[in-house]
């Protein structure tokens, strides 16, 4: 029996990874603080194939217990903002180190850790803790594979969906830093395929993924302004874009980050936007894991159509 443990399996990227592992015949343990939240994943496999398991992320014994018996461990836990001060360090740095230590002690064959593109360049606390998490994983489990995705898009994403919703409701949107920051959006299905490939591909010569860091980006590089305009095209709404210098954006973010339950913008995110989020030249990429990048035009319009006036069949109705 092939057993894999996925941390963060109920999240945006994690649920796709769980499904891919199930297709390959793995019994998948989904480590989560609330097992009931993972029940929806059980339909992705046969009876008993996907097993939600309670895990206390602060307890090394609990983490080791979940990992025990697994050949493969994939960690995709991450947060975009802190609900409490210290969440970044706890979830991006401390927890990955604890998982890697438990993997080394349990004889796990493959560990895949999902970080973030630009973690080694951006100055935000988000990026710094992501980089520190990579370092903690490497110290405990040197042969771990680290994946650094750019902005991840897909039906459940928090980027395109959020801005499409704002564009549907507001007459104007802020263009932070003039909208010059560049991104290389990558499809969530491609990130999941890369993670599973890193966890299961044979360890043969230069193609072996162990100990390598892969930068994951899609086939297109777009500026923030370009992405706004692409969203407008998808939803059929044009909105005014108001340039907002980084200094003023930080002032606005200071107040917006206090709005529950999910802040529209945080000061730390403004800091992150100062750095381009694209795949550097000459580094291992999606293609090196056998994954062909999927373009936005094949995926994004299908789930943003709900923001169009009249929905999916608006063009047909207009005709």
C-alpha cells in the first residue's frame, strides 16, 4: 500500500494534490486541525482511500504520528495574511521545519514543500518567513524538493475572483505602484501535477527532483495593469484604474487590513508588490517536472463568467 500525507490538503492547492495522488493509487492522509473540513475530499477516491487525520500543528508528537508510515509527504500550508501576529513565522517557518524533522526521523522517501516565487527577493514578512521555511526544511531534510509558484489561478483562487468581484461592485480600482509589478500566473492544476511529479518521479540522474528548487510560472508574464484589463475583458465591465503610489497604498492598507473577516489589502502585501513575481532565467521550472504550463485563457474565463451581467449565456442573450 502506497501512503502519502498532505499538510494543507483542504486548501486551494492542497485539494488538487490530494486528488492527483488518489488517481495514482495512494492512500492519502489529509493532516488537518479539523478533520470534518476534509470530508468533501473523500469523493475523490475509493472508500477509505482519502483519510482526514487530526493534527496539532504545534505538537511535534502529533505531526510525527500523522507522518508515520508514509512514503511521501507534501506540505502546502500557507497563509496570505496574518489573523494573529506571528502566524507567518509559525506556519511558514516553524511548521515546515517540524514536518521536515519528523520526515527525517520516520524514514520518509520524498518530501515536497511548497513555498512562493520571489521568496528570496521580496522584503515582506510573508516572503522572509517563506524563505526561512525553505531553509528550515533543507536543514532537516536536505533532499526535499521545494516548489515556488507565482500567483496561482483556478476556480477557487483568491486573486482573480476577488478583483472580479470588486470590479463588479466598484466604479474604480486602485493601481498600486502604477500597476508595473510583473507576475507569471500559474494554473493550480499544474502546481498540483508538479508537486505529485516531484513526489513520485523515479530518481534517475539529472532528472531526479530531490534536493532541487523549482520556480513555477505559467506561459505568460503580465503586469498588474495587464491583469486588471484581462479581468475586465472576462467579466465585461470596464473600470477606472487610479494610480496609487506605494507610500499611499501602505496608508490605505493599514486601515483595510483591519476589516474582518478577510482584509482586502495589508501593509505586508503592498511591500510584496514592490518585487516582480516572475520565473528567473536558468532555473528548474514546470517543464523540468514534465508539466506543460496552462494558459490563463483556457481556465480563467470559465469561472469568472459568473461576474458577467447575465452570467454564462450573456452573449447569447444579447444576440
